[in-house]
C-alpha cells in the first residue's frame, strides 16, 4: 500500500463515471453520515482502488466492489486511510476485472468550523442561535464530505439524496426531483447532474428566504438569504438574471442547467464559490441594502456575481485539467466580469477600474518570490496559496492584453469555439491558445509563452537620442535588483495626440526606432522651441500591456506637463503615476521626482486616478515616517493639499444625480484627509458621527462616507479617552449588516495609540467577530501600531494557527502584520520566529512578506540620502 503515499496525483487505473451520494447532516449535533455508490471503470490491472478521503471515518465493513461481470460484491480485506496524503486505499484479494463496476462505501464525519469541506455556519432565527450545514470544496475538500476522486479532471455525474430535518430548506446543484416526508425528517432527492468535477458539488441546509426571477429563456434564478433579508437580494437577482443572458450570447452556448441559485452564507472564507447551479457567497458579496450599503458595496456585488456566473461556462462546463491551469478559471472569470458589469452599468466606467486588478498583479509579480501564471502543484496543500493576485489579476491582465492585441471580435469568436470544443471536459492553457491561434491567424502560443511560463514582467526603458526612440526591456523587480527574462512586448505609443498612434511588438532586448519613420514627427527637445514637434510620447496606451515604462528625464517632463494640462486620458494619467511610484520604490528614480509628478495631480477628479493616488499616499507617508518624523509631517501636509481640491468639489453630502464614481470617491478622499489628521475634516466627521449615534437614520452620515467618519473617530481615540472607540463598538454590536461590520472592523486599528490598537486586535479574536472577518481588523493597522501588532501575532500565534491554520486566511495574518515593517532587524526577528513554525501552505506568503520588508528598508535608506527633500516637499506644498 505504501507505493501510493507521497504522490501528487491519484493513480489512473480506475475512472469514476457516476456518484450516487446519500447524506444525512445533523445541524444540531454537527455530524453527518453518508453512503456513496460509485460507478467505477477499471481500466488497468490492479488489486487496489485508491481515492481521496480526509477527516472521515469509513466503515470498513461497508466497503465493497461489485464487478461488471457478476452480481456478487467483493469485500476489501484491507481498508487504510492515509491522513497525511488524504487518500483511502482499498486492497482486494484478486486483480479486479476490467469494465464498469460499483464501489460502495459508508462513512461518518463532523460538520467542522473551518469553513471548508462540509461545515457549519451559525445564524440567528427569532433570537435563537442555529447552525446551517454548508459545503466548500474548492480546491480539494470534497474528500472531507465523501470519499471521491477529488481532482478536476475526474469528471462524473452526481445523483444526490439528502435526509434533513423537515422544517429546513435543502439545496444542491440540481432542482429537487422528489421530496418525501417521514415524520420530523424529509428525504429530498435531486435530478442527476451533468458531468462535472467534485470541487463543484454543493449542498446547503438551513432556514432561508428567497427572491426569484427568470432569464429570457426561462431559467429560474433565485437569491437565498437569512430569513428577513430577502429584499437585500434583489440587486444581485437583477444582475444574475441579466448576466446569464449576456454570457449565453457572448459564449454562444446556453447556460447548461435548469436553475441558478445564489445563496448568502454568514461564515464563508473566500468571497464566493461558483458551484454549478448553487453559487455560495459571503453576505457582503451578495446582499445590498438600499439604505445602509455604499456605492462600492453595490459595485462589489455586481462584479462578484458576474465573476461567479462566468465560471458556469469557464470552469464548470470547461474545466482546467489540473491546478497548474487555475489561472484559466480565475483570470478569465475576473476579466469577463468587467465585460458583463460594463454592459449592465456603462455609467460606472468599470474598465477604468480594471487598472486596480492590473496594479495588484504587478505589485505581487514585482517580487522575486512571485510565481509564474502556470505553476507546478505537487501537493494539495500548495493549491490554496496560488489563489492569489497572479492567478486572478495578472491572469486577467494578460487576457486583456491579448484581447486588445487580437481585437474584440476575433477574441470572442475564438472563445466560443474553445468552449464548444471542450464542453463537459477539461482543458489546458495550450488549448485556449490553439483556439485563439486558429481564430486569429496570429502566433498566440509563441506570444503568450513568455507571459504565462515565466514569472515577472518587463520594465521598458524609453529615451530619445539623435532623433531615435530607444527602447530596452529588462525584468522589473521592486527590490531594484537586476532580473532575468525576456518577453514579447506589445508596444503601443502615442505622440502628442491620440490620433498619432503606433502598435508593434518588441521581441528583442532593445530596439531603436526612427521617430520620423515611426510617427512622422519629432519630439520637442525641451528647449521651448517647438518647431512643430510633438510635446509628449506615451508608451503602453490605455495601460493594456502588463509592463512598466521608465522614461528619460525629458520624456518624463513632457508627460508631467501633459498630465497637468489634462491632455492624457484618465487611464494614462493613472499609468504614469503608478509606474513612477513602482520605480521610486525600486530606487530607480528618486522620491523627489515622484512627489514632483504627484503635484501635477492637484486638480484631479477622476475616481480611478485619485483612488490609486490615495493608496500610494498611504504608503509614501508610512515610508516617510520610517525615514524621519519631520519629513513625514511635511509629506502629510503635501498630500492634504493635493486632496483638498477634490474634497472641496465633492463636499460631504451626496448631490442629486451624481455619478456612482463620485459617490465612491467622496468616501475615499475624506478617509485620506481624516487619516492624515486634517483638522477640519476630523471635526466635521466627528460632528456627523455624533448625529449618527443619536439617530441611525440621519441623512448626515450616508454609507459612502461612514468609513471616513469611523477613521476620524479612531484618530481622536486614545487610552485616556476611549469614548469614540466604545461608541463605534456599540454600532458594530447593534448592526446585523455584514458590510457595516466590516467597514467598522477595517477602521478600528487605524488609531495612532498603540494601547487602543492592542485592544482592537484582542477584540478581533473574540467571539464577537466571525472568523471570516478577523483579517479586516488587521487591514488598517496604523504606523504607530505595527510593533504592538507583531508582538500580538507572536503571543497569539498558537491560537491563530489552530483557528485559521487549515485554510488560506492564515496567510493574511502574516502578510498584514509583517509586510509593513522597514528594518533589517525586524526582518531577522520575523525570520527567527517563523524558523520553527512554517509549513507548506504559508511558505510562499512568508517569503513574500519578508521580501517586502527588505524592499521597504532599502527604500527608506535611499530616501534618507536624498538631499533637500524636506525643503522640496515644503515648496511643492506651497505652490
């Protein structure tokens, strides 16, 4: 039996075709019992059957295999569960006959509290605490509910029957076929599913309300939520029904199932899960409350619903062959969710916000400890860590880059062909490239190889010399170290106007282009004598390419002027800012030049650009603080000046008929001003918060500005005056809206008093905060609170690891607490602490967090060496 231990994949001598699964969950006792009969095709000589199982007790006497040629069941004399490998090995006396037989097993398990496998989630009904039973199987946890071939390529059909308390709602992937009452229990059997992977099987049992609608071709769509919250499901219902119609057209294949249920689960580790026909969500990603949800909440619901429904085709109908190709699922669903949201809500200009996806991907991929889009997975424990910004965000960004290169129509037609060819089966990355190659006639495989097989991305350096534009590519690393690698880079550039535009591929390390030949113009030399030359060149137009651009001084000055005069689109203004920030962090340009560029954004009003500038400002202020205190207060003052213009235009109160983007921007700008201690903002925020405490329905604190008020309250809180902090906790305890709870949790630790931060962190571990939400409490720890947070993490590590150690949320604790530091001593401390405490599922995150500490430290050291920085900041502030 030992030959099967330590293998990344199951042996191929038996292939499951159909599961007949019966489960009997008991939400009160938190246990379940079950039986499964699997139609199994024996395709090679073997005495063994090897499948996945974990955290189950299998009843040995129930195990039997009935071969195709006889009606006599064979017992398995030896049944062993190898917990470490999560496999169940059955040994039979003789070699099993080839063909399809039936394997039967009986088993028991516990409805765990780890938010994976078959687990329990708690809710209140009429003041009474109850448990619901929920499944979460991706990536490899169906094996915790029933023994199975728990690999994406082992697709089969599923016939599911549940025995549950008669008063509960019981849902699965397919519609109910029959329901029989038997005293206080009912037996619910469901239609047999089409062929699908085990990670998409789903079961939910509990008390729910629902709202219902239909798609244009009659597919029933429902949103289920806790009793009393049905109205909060209406927005998601509208998006869901419309999105299914849209994807039917886009993929040229109808939605394959008779119904689509979407359900909000109170305890849920991820954002949502695309189970076939029964999609599960965190409450914050599905429910929208007209009175208490912010514009950003509404947008989140729309994009998450579109993402999950895209998976019904891309992932569920056509499934990745192995987790190496996870990015196909996630990158694609991320990209196409923007396509759907843009179609439903064009006024949101959602494609401008796609830049946030690219930026997150670029930030992670700028690390030496990144990984390629296609990553080798050798053990189930490694899979969780690749559900990251590379698979989702870099994945989505290279798809956008390719679509922009091939053209939207060719891209769509090729995708439809890919889905048709691989429906109800599995595919690898190369299969998608082949379909796009066939549809476009372009060498897609060759183009994309450098983007998915190697990690990282290039920085393209641009300079003008003797009338030539010289471009050179090298791997960009946030550490500033030289990197290896070469890419086929789709270069787009504009010169002086968007009418003069060129596209070409940079395939070599460097190239020089004659400007007259390339663009029919020359570039201004900075002398002020223009002579008809164009005044700026922008490379990577609309940020469609997944790379950074570094301009020489004269090109950079031209772009700074073009930014100030609003000659560039908001997407390009975003790109120039983000590239400059990344280059400054990598010490390839000074902080002085970044701040000088930022001063050109003083009249910026576009949501996407300002939102990124705000994110950059938080980072720069903290790094400035590590360099020296005087510099930090100067930089804070400078940013307050930059944001004043937008704050003045937007005001505190929503305006009649204003855009969705302005509603989101108001909250972000005011939050930044509060965080930087702007006195007027703090006073006004506290005044409005007090009005809200007196009357929860006041119009003075609409949802879009609540976070700003909460952060302001926490700026004023300290150990001798905790009143504001205690009031916020009261609001937290009184609300039953998850979005409100997470808004508050994300604000508490922004307090500059370490004593309060310590208190907040302990509150985060209390039973008042659901395990799924604890990481929100760590997200905004103040610069002053870092040390306390690190001490707290060490003291509570054993508890944290026991509670979150079996899922991916543990990695969020590490990155949130470790990454903000900026000293080599701290890096050494972290390394020593984790030397004996690391394990495979957190190794990658730990290395990435340590690398970030080194990057911060080197950046601080280089800022200390910049001359006259404090004077420059003062000068920029007074301009």
